[in-house]
């Protein structure tokens, strides 16, 4: 069974890890330190079964002491645990590899300490358009204003991905604010997603020193 097949099967009762400040994109990975008891249980059950879980943002307005199960965003990213370290105190360090967008359809009854949902996979349609080349050109321009090691990584990302994957991996690399990352994740249109990331690159370029110029003394 492929990793995507495992996610598809898991969508009947998908384990979710709600985090207010973290957004995972397909094609990228995120390290997580898991310390809360209910999410330790989630990781243990993941590792004992299909290794599948989803990282999901909470709806705006959540607070630590409001609801035990605060509302979650509709769109999330599901993936598999590709590395893990069990610590002596029962905590875990894991690496979650994002695979595919999922839409949360309904939360399941609380049979476990952690939360589970019924979900559906949201895969990109084949893309034909000019957005890819516009985004690649913008990356080449912004790389002229970045340190060589950072520029090399972005050029490799741009060369190795296309369509929606290009927007996802560049969005993951360049967009730091969780709310804006969630908007990119929630956008189903590949063309619109490419344009959103292109706008983020334009905003970044406006803050960077043009090539050949010197900083004021």
C-alpha cells in the first residue's frame, strides 16, 4: 500500500493533531516535539498502525482555557510519521512528512483522548498555465538578493517541482505567518495558489536590498 493509499484508508477515522501556530504543506516535512499526554497517545497509536496523522490549525479566536475541543479549520494536511524518537519520559520527537490536503468533514465521537475526524483527500488537478514560469522568474529575481546558500535551495525547489507542488513548497519555504500559510493551504485552485505565493515573493522583494546596492551608513 502506498503512503497515499494509507492516507485514503485513514480518512474514515483520521487522527488529527491541532496546532495553532503550525501549518504543514504537501511535499514538505515538519519536526514536532510531542509532550501533551493525549498527543503522546496519538503518536503511539499512529506508530502501532498506519503512521498517518493530520496537522490542523484551529479556527481564529481559540484560547487555551476556552473549549476542550475548539473548532478546527476545514482544510488540513495529512501525512506520515517518517522518523521518531521515543524519549524516556514518554514524550516523542517526530518528523511528519506532508502528503496531501484533506478536508475535515465531521468530527467523530471522543472514543480516544485525542481527536479523530472523517475526512476526504483533496488532490490537485493537472495544471496548465503561465503561473509556474512567473513564479520561477520571481524566484530567480529574489535569489539575486539572498545569500548564496539560501538562493541555491530555492532554485533547487523551483526546478524540482511544478503546478500546485511548486506553490506548496515555495509557500512553505517563504511564508512564515501561520494565517497566511493557512490561506495558501486552503486554496484549491492551483493557479490562485501560484498567484498567492507570487504575491508573497513580491512583498519579500520589496524588503530586500536590490542587487548591487549598498546599505546606508
